[in-house]
C-alpha cells in the first residue's frame, strides 16, 4: 500500500486540484504542524479529544471475530502495537468484534490517559453467539473486565437503522448516561446504518458522537454520498463528533492507491468528519494512510 507523492499529485491533477496541491508542495518537506499531522489530537464532539486516525479492530466483524483475528492473534497484536508506535491513539472495538482483550493485552503497559478506547453494544438479533442481550450497564462492566481498564472513553449503541431508534433505545441511553455520570464511560453515542438513523442522531441531544459510513463512491454506505454528506453536516453542526468509517471501502481499495487517496481527500474535505477509522491489517498500511492523510491536509490547508 505505497503511493509516491508524485503519483498522488498526478491523480489530483486529473481531478482538477493539482494547482492547489502544487502550491502547497514546499510544505511537504517541513515538519508537520497540528493542522496537517495525521495523528494529531482533534476534538471529537464536546467531551473527547482523539487522534485524527483511529485503528478499527473489526474488519468484517461478527460473532466476536473478524478478519484481523482470523489472520492470527500474534499478527493482529503486532499491527495494534505498530499503530500505537506510529502515533495512533484511538482504538475502535465492539462486542461484535471480540477485540477487547486483544487490544487490552497490547496496551496494558501504556499510560491509560494517553489513548482512547471506543466500544459498541449490540442489541440486535443475531450477530453474537448468545441470544440474550444484557442491558448497557451490565455489558459495559463486562467490557471493562475484558479489556482490563477502569473506564472506556466512548460507548455507542451499535448499528441503528430506524428513524425512531432514540425512542426504542431510551432505556439503554439512560443507562449509558448513568455510566457517564459515574465515570465508567466518558461519552456515549450511536453507530448509524441508514440515513433516517443519521437524521435522528442529528436531532437527539443525548448523542455525543456518531459513527457513519462515508467515502466518495458510496461503497458499503447508507446511500449515495450526496445524501449522506448533508446528514453528517447536520450532525457536526449540532456539536456532535463524527467518526468516518468505510474510508477504504471496507478494504475494497486496499490495492488501489488512487482510490485510497481520492477517498481520504474527499472525507477530509467535507469538514464534518472529525476522525477516520481504518481496519489496518499490516503495519505498512498505517504508514500509507498517514502519508495520504498528511498530503490531503496540506492540500486542504
């Protein structure tokens, strides 16, 4: 997953932005400032500050497994460690992925206040080995034990699709707010898998942070980008944090450097996505996404 700056500029020229990129060319040799540092800490809503790039741990995650787990726990742990060493301080987990204890083992000796842990609770039928769904307070306390920490930075209700999800999930939302008040979590939110769910998140005061699928081609998204992007703007304008996922098209563009570059540039250019989460499977993929992010930020600036 390597791309030379020259190739990136050629691709950008075809998209009509080469002049802007060339004008920023001299900055490429200078040390990164916070504005163009791909792993700089940035605000995520009103309660959190996290690294601009996060590591996803649930590529095709289901039944507490994922493609990353299936490639071997040792290899997976090496990628998590590499992400930390390369400046990533946001690690995205979920009950569905089975990644709590794996991330916990890798980061157990790191300062806990120096990174962000995000997890998600699955309340839908299927997806997990057991049929029973614990309430949010019970689930979060299990997550804490699995990871080995006193608190999680963000816990979200996973995969909402209905426009009335805030009414249906009110009990769980209230439980998560109680956990926030007692310090077991720092913020709460939702991951959305439909435009109506995104629209509801924009209007719901309880929501601190939203996970949303976004890329320029609509791959594995809730609708075409022209419809999703305005919903994300509403969410962001309401003061809520926005985490972009499916940036690499759920791995579809893993071997397509031009589309990776185009997607990162598009997502950062929206102005409404605070953080991008990518499910890295190799350390070199981290370097590539960091490089593309830095170039896109320099062009944007």
